[in-house]
C-alpha cells in the first residue's frame, strides 16, 4: 500500500498510537489538533489523493465558483509528520484493534478516530446511474458533474427544472435549498427564461427548527417557488426525461416530465461502518452524543457524518465537534475523566439569493442558538 512519506513496508506494520479513518474536515482537523497537543504517532487512512471542499459544489453548479478551486492535494493539507496511508478501509476489528485495507494488509492502533463521512446511494434510485451526467440529469454531490449542472442551467429555458431532496439523512443538509434559491434568481434574471422551478422533498418539513422553517416557507412563497413535501424520487428515465416520485403519505407514485433535474441521492453510513460491530441498528457509528466516545469501545471516537449524532450533518457541526473529540481523546489517553461536552451545535447557511443568506444555528434541542448580534432568521 502507499505511504506518502516513503516509509518501508516493514516500518509501517507497527501499531500507531492514533489512527484516523478519513481525511475530510473531521479527520484532518482532529489530526492537526492532536499533533499540536503533543500526539506525534498518528496515521490517516484515506484512499483519495485530493481533499475536496464539498460545501462549495452547489455554488459551482450555480456558476458562482470554479470547481478547480474546491480541491487541494492531500500532500498540502495533511501535516508532514503524519503518515497518509493511501488505501481504502475494508474492515474494522475493534476488539483486535486492527483496521484492514483493500489489499488485506492491516494497521494496528491504540486509539481510533472514525471520520469516514457518508455514503451516496445513487443506486437506490432506479435508472439514475445510467443517465447521470446526460439527458438533463445531474447532481451537485459529485465533483465530476458540477460543471454539467451549470451548463444545463444556462441552456434550459423552458420546461420543469426539478430539485430533489430525499427523506434520508444527507450531508450538507441544506445544499438542495441553496441550489433551489440560486437557481430561482438565475432564472428570474433572464427575461426570456420560461423554465418552471420545482422543489420535491422526501421530508415532512421544510426545516426541523420552527423559526427557520417559517422563514424558509416565507421565502418559497414570496418567490412563488412550487414545492411539495413527502415526495421521494424513486426512478429517473433519462431518454424520456421523466422522473417518478413516491408520495410517502399514500404510497402512490406519479411521473413528471423535466428539462433538467438536480438529484440529491439517498445517503447512509459507509458500508465499512455498517458491517462492523461499531454501528448502531441503523448502521451509523454508535457514539455518545455528548463526549463523541464510542458507547462500547472506550478507545474509539467518532466525528462528523458517519456518526449517529442527532443533528444536521454540516461542516459547521464538525467544527464544533472537533475540540470536544480531541479534548476527550486526550483525557482518555491520560486516564482522566471525559469533561468536554458537545451540545449538538451546528449552522446551516441558506443562500436565498446570490450573495445573500440566512444562517440557521441550533443544537440538539432544536432551538435557535444564534452567534451574531442580529436576528439570523
């Protein structure tokens, strides 16, 4: 397997003090903070050679950002003294304290941080994978298709432009809404554009916090954007340019024509977590919601989208989780009580127009927890 700092194979078969699975925002920030706190024996396992700033991808799809500016080489973001093992994780054995790689080798650890993100389940929508990237079918959740999203937006002048959101938990919890509102402004600014914008959400509410739900509803109504809740995309026929939806309340299905459809796929915990003894009944990493320590394995901690933390999965949540995780991991290493506490804090910036947004901030209690001296909703 590939070790980016050129260590020999024999040297890499040792046990690291801390192994971090995933080099996303949670994994990288935890690694950097641990290093600054005096933990030197750290490895990050991630197959990718580039780190992506995914929250910017809806902006790429709306023409507000260049996609090449959303990625950096892993060698630029992983501290030099941390080993980057560039392999996929295929199995986690917490009792043996081993992480297996896709060449069947393994790495041993004393402490494990799981930051594997979330899994995109495009295959759950019939016909989607066969037509994605053509026939007016796109997504902002894959780097390769964000430019196609913007090309479609510029070309589409008539017909339905459908933005979807699944019932499942998703990362970037308000990314579909950001696409929706920026698309609306783009379409309205073109006098000859007759495209009809539709938002189809599989969820039963526009937002889980009542204050921001009302604000979202107000924006949709004031902009005369058509939207329906409890509507799940289940099939895409690219050749016919038709999308089939299921209404959760009745179980009935129906088909809509489209000129363009921007799909947010269903998502779930990574299979490697689902298939391990670290998962809960739904497959998510089973951690204490306040300490971020695993509920059954005291030397395992989790951060970000792969966990079962009951909050919206956003980068802002990871930013609040990281200091808690590092503090408690250091306490665990020292045999001390875990005193740091995560209260579910997260923030959802919702772009209502180009250059304008409101910020929904809240915690586990689903009550506004605003950090600025203004009314953010």
